[in-house]
């Protein structure tokens, strides 16, 4: 009988299921990270793929002429951006492209809600300033976080990125600070 009492006593000391800790509030940096450069150069910016840079540096490559023309047509007054999904999220390219496309659509929607086109230009001309720079959005390496994120979390993360691009894209004199090698230049702001 004494052992039965010990067991009951042991069960009473377990935390009840209703007292579980609530989930911590969602912060977009748990889903994505970004790097932003407000003054990009044509080929050597964060939104340009590495193979494109290699082709630009190799005049014997068959696509060299096309890449040189693209570099000559580079417009620094536009927003150049891309979304990147690490291989650690999924070994399947199909799944990685699906995740990238989902985030890309959410960013485009966040840009349109802010009054900007996909390239950072204004939807209604003369209604403020357009966005410019180079933006690289990198999804988190943890597959559980990325693949299980619901639509609201993806949307919140996209809006967070656009808000920070607007904030970081302002001229230093308007912000009152000069950007140097701070944590903001590494893209983990906000």
C-alpha cells in the first residue's frame, strides 16, 4: 500500500497539461534572414548569383556577351532582389523552389501593399520614393521551421523584410546616422 501512495504522490508532482508554457511569440528572424545593400554595383552585389559573376569574369564563356549586356543595362535606382533556400531545407529542388516561390510571392504582395512595384518602383508616380538597392533573402536552414510555416508567418516575415528595407534604404542624412560596418550591414536588423 505504501508503494501505491508513493506512485500517487509522484503523479501529483508532475505538471498538469494545462500549465504548459505558451509558445513564444513569432519573430520573422526565426524564418528568414536578409542582407541589404542600399548602393549596389552591377555584377558584384548580393543579389547576383555566383555563376553569373564567374561568367562575367570569363570572356571565353558562351554567355559572356549576354551577361556583359545585362551589367551595362544595370539600373541602380531599382530594387534588385532574390530569395534563396538552402539545400538543408530539402534535398528536393522541387520543394526548395516551392518554398522560394512562396516567399517571393509574399514579398511581392508586401511591396504592393506598401505602394511599390516588384522592382521597387512606385505604383503611383509622384507618391513618395521608390526602393533601391540589392536584397538577398535567405530562408532558415531548419526544414521544420521553413516547411511548417503557415501563410500568416510567411506574410509577416515578408512584411518585416520590406519594412527594414524601407528603413535601411533611407539616406544616412535623413536617418541621422552614417552606416558603417555595424550589425545592420550584416542584414540581421530589426
